[in-house]
C-alpha cells in the first residue's frame, strides 16, 4: 500500500515538474488552484442558491401571513378561535373560504392554540390533533415557518406527516405556518397552515439559482485565469532571478580567476611578447614564428582583459563614449583581417548617433566581441553589415552576417557564461556583451534562423545625461 502511494506521488511530481526537474509553479497552481477555486465556486453557488430560495420563500410566506391577518381583522374571527365549541358563524365561514381561495393553495388547515384542527379544506382532518409537528410548535410561538418539502426525503419516508394524507406524492409544494393574532396583535388566536404550489415563485427561484451558478462558474474561471497569468509572470520572474543568480555566481568565480590570472600571467606575457617582438624586428628565418608568438600572446592578453572586464561593473565608470567613433574604431580594427579573408564588411552609421554614458573601452569590448564572432562564423565571400541609427532617445545598432548561423538547440544556452561553440573559445563574449548592455540600461537580442546567418540587435540609451557626463569628465581631465 505504501509503495503504491509512493508511486502515485512520484507520478504526480513528474507531471508537475519542468524539463530541468524542478517543480513548475504554474503547473502546481493549475492543479491545486483549479481544485481550490472550483470547490470555492461550488460552495458559494450552493450557499447563495440556498440563501436565495430561503429568503424568497420566507418573504412570500410573510406576505401571505399579512394577507391572512388582515382578513382575520376584517372578519373579526378572534371570538370563534377563543370559543370554538359552537358552529362557526357567517363571518368565520367567509374567512375560511377566503383562506382556501388564496392563489396556489392546495390545502388549508386552521389550528387552535391547543393544536386541534378547527377547520380544513379536507373535512376528515377537522377535529384531529397532530402532536409531532415541530413547525406547528414554532408557529404557536408566533413565528412564520416555511417548510419546502423535499421529495427525496418523502420518498425515503423521512418527512411523511399524518396531515399530508391525500396530497399527491409527485407534487412539489411549500408548507407555510402562519400565526394569527387578535385585532390588537397581542394574543395568538391560532395558526393557518397552507400547502401551496407557487409555480411562478419556483420558476423565479430556479432562474435566480441558475444565474448564481453561472456567475459563480464564470467568476471562478476568471479568477483562475487571472491568477494563472499572475503566477506565470511570477514564475518567469523567479526563473529570471535564478538565471541572474547563476550568472552572479559565475561572475564571482570569474572575479577570483581574473585576479589570479592577471597577476600570474600578465608579467610573463609582457616578457614573452617583448622577446618575440625583438626577434621579429631583428629579422631572420624564424621571423614568422615570432609573429605567430606575438599573435598568441595578444590573444591571451585579450582573454585576460575579457575576464577583468566581465568582473567589473561598466556603470561604475562615469564617462561618455561617442557611439559613432567607437563603432568606426571597431570596424577599422577588423576590416584588414576580414579583407584578407575575402569577407565584405559594410558600415552604415547615421550622423546623429550621439553619446552613450559608458566607458569607451568597455563599449568597444562589446562591439569587438560581436565582430569577432561574426568573423569566425563567416566564410570567404560572406558579408558582414554593421548599421546604427537613432530612435528618439535610444540608439539602434544591428550587426548581421551571412554565415552558417547558430543551431536552435544552441540558442537557449548562447548567453550562459562559459558556454561556447568554438574549439578555443572562453564562452564569455556574448555573456559579457549582454551584461554590459543591460547595465547601461540597454537591450541585446540575437536572431539566427538556421542556415541564414545571425543578426544581433542592440538598443542603447542616449541623451543629455551622456553628453553632460562626458563634458564634466573632459573638464576634469583638462
């Protein structure tokens, strides 16, 4: 038994878990929330329906009681109720006739305070006493009592009463007990019991209950959808925070590595490059080997600088960068190498790009990384285009290439730190670029339909703040 319960539990947990194995908040809420809201809606529908039926029946009985009391006052029948031994006079007979002729009345019984039936529309009940009748006891205390008959209970024999004899079992009726007082309203002189079949009232109650049920169902569905929408937004925010936490943890590792790498490698790199540069300048048969050594040293230096840049906060540098100048510098740096490889670089920059509140070195790191990716992803004859224009207070930059693009299964991990598709890549280029752009208040998106190249879109904020910061920095330097 226990093992079976555990299997069912594991099955449900498996259904409610996402692909990563963690519990999906939206799925849990869809199950638990639907159950809770459904039960709440059913409970509210039942409660309101019962309340509506009870209140409408009570109100109808109260109106009937007022009508019967007014007839009793007009006909002055209190004397007969006090001394019912003699035959009823004309006024009492007329009172009984009025009661029996009330709309929707199936049967009428008139009780004396001693519980004896003084008159009934069914003559064989006159003179009888029915001791086991809680509703009559309450009416004899001055309460208006409404007792809607439950056919299921009647068929089970639970509510069968002696005074119900002769009533058709298929009828749905209401049993009203209406207390009658003397003309002064101080002394209870009797109770009128009416068996009524108010079809119009039943129809109104049924229509009201249907509206309540539909409203409860619609309200529950709307509440469920709104809460699902809210939970989905919350789950996405949690997932985003989790991704940021993973990035922050990776950043902490990068910070520690970068400090160690910077102190341990940079000084030997300077010595190696100086020696290689000296031998290269002196010439000789191994000059090309020395040039290759210098290129590898520059590559290692670039990786170290990338680590250090990734560990820093670009918003900490209160300077400004001329966006057009940074883009031109990045293009000029890659243009010769791309030309030697037979690739075409097209540059299209608007004249009014303005400035960005960022360190030029940090901003250049973004475009250098993106251009390096485009250069590695393209082949001879492919084209790389770098365009930039101004859109209000923001700059829109687009870098596109006609290379092989990025596979769909790689797109979901492409911005993760240390994830790379290159044999010798560090996996920080795109992660660094997006992090810098986000901290500058911008946005970076990447699109790569399979086999149709890659398009990177950046949006960076522009405005007076950048220009003012740049002017203040310039005055400080001077």
